[in-house]
């Protein structure tokens, strides 16, 4: 562990598949890390490494200079930030709030407004890169909020990610994440179809990947998730249920802007079918199981 102790106290809420690695990087960087998550057992490794466990959101909030959240759904974000026992009602004036959950742009704007009224600083900063990016501190972090708050928090974000861009005002980070998920959604359909086609035509899918992953078809998902499909490794780097949530947000936002999204609509239909088969806690690459059925 880094022996240099940072004077800032960071409160981290949400120790899941990605949050655990992200919080771990902050701990190794020397920050005084306070953590809270609904299931304490998930935080055991971080506690053993020196993180301080807090028994509630309020307890964590009142002792932190910066609060980072990495949780599940927009309703969870709204409750944790705006509820009577939540962050904004209990944070000390001048605290920086960074929500790294993929949530709605509308909610991000609402949180930013309430934070400003309380003398707090708020950033929406969703991420991309999955469990691998979180583990390697190579996440892409898409940020919305005021430039001054971004500059203060950027050194913290740099401990967790490598591609960190301020996209605009509050909500811009979430809108950018929607662009990311839209691009991934139909790409995953193409990846599954390509592997299924390779197998059906008698090719070796691993050799096919060697040819196509470095050409025009190349993508992060093709390089990182297609090999998992071939190995029948469907463990989550990113949950199917969370991807369905994200696609739903994107479709709602697109509809509000008067946009048609036929590719995204098809992808969500397929993932909804996958979830109905009991696969909602698998990784997004489990979409391939629909082709195994056919």
C-alpha cells in the first residue's frame, strides 16, 4: 500500500463488481477511505486493507470531504442523495459529490440543483470499461458538472480511470454514457451473430477473432467479451439487469427528444428475452445464449 497519506477523507458508497476495485485504488493511493454498502460482507477485503466501515449513509456523509456513489438504479441514487436520511440533507457545506452510477440525465440535473442550494458541489461521472477497466484503473469516466468542481475532483478520478473528460454541465456525463450504451447494444448483437456464424460454418471462432478483432470490426467488446463467449464464461463484468436499465433510460431520453432508435429497441427486446430466461445476473456477453437456443 502507498505509505503517503492523503489528507482528504473519501466516502465510497457501493462495493459491487466495479465499486470494490475503484474504492481499492483510492485506498492504495493513500486516501482516508470510509465505505458503506448494503451487504457488509462485500466490503470485508477493503476493511482488512484499512478502509473504515460506516454503518449508514448519514454516518459516512457527515465525515467525508468527497462522497462517491457507485450503486444500482436511478431510484437508489435518488433515495441516497435526496432522501431525508441521504447525502444532501446531511453533508457538510463544501463537500464534493460524485455519482458514478449510470443514471438519468434528468436526475443528475436535479441532484446538482439541490446540492448547489446546500452549498455542495456535484458531478455526474458514469464510467465505461467493466470489471477489467475497474480492476486496472483504466475506466473511461464521462463527467457532467461545473468546471471548477471537475478540476478539484480530477486527481481522485485519475486514480480510477484513464480517459476522463468533462462533457458539459450537470447531466452531460449521463447523456454521454447513454451514447456509450447505445453503441455497445447493437455491437453485442453483431458479436453474437458473428460467433454463431463462425461456428455454424465450421470455422474456429478463436482464429476468426484473431483476424477480425484488429480490423474494421474491432471493438472493446469484440476483444474482451467475445473470448469469454467462446470459453462459455458468462460471469458478469457488467450485469444484464443493469444493461437493461441503461437501455431503458436511453430509450426514454431519446423519445423525449423525438428520436427513433430501432437498433437500441431491438437490443433491449433481446436482452429482455434473455432476462426472462433467468439470466439477469449474468454478464452482458450472455446474450449469446439466445443463439445457442436456436
